[in-house]
C-alpha cells in the first residue's frame, strides 16, 4: 500500500487506457461500414428499392471507409512520457579518449 503523500515508483506506472485517435477512428469506421451495409440491406431488399438501398447504404459505406483510411494516415500517438509519465533513461556518456601517455 502507498502511504499518503508518496508517489508510486515509475515501474508501477500504468499506461493511459484511452485509445489513440487512429485506433478510435478505425473502430468508428468499421462500425459505420457495417451500418452502411445494414442500411443497404434494409432499404434494398426488405424495402424493395434496390437502387435507393445501394445509393444510401453505399454513401454510408464510403463514409466509413474514409474513417478507416484516415486512421491509416493519422500520426502515431506521442510516447507515454509526453502524457505525464516518466521520461526514458538517458544513455551513459561516451568514454573519454584513452590516456596512453606516460608522464615522467
């Protein structure tokens, strides 16, 4: 248990549970594509208006595909330390030049 006022160590830092914008856009695009195909089916087959079903449902499918394409070209999310986490450790400095000279 953590005492009051103490900060947990960085190895227990839990990553942010929210999705990156690209993942959210991809998920939404898949749902919209499914909705478009459902509208295409309902209007075209159940309603008897095939041309209208393909037109309306196809437009919604294209909108969903646009969200999926946007998720592909979205920039990657920033590293966890930009969101308030702990920055990565710095590498050790490079060793100095060798000292092979002998002083008398």
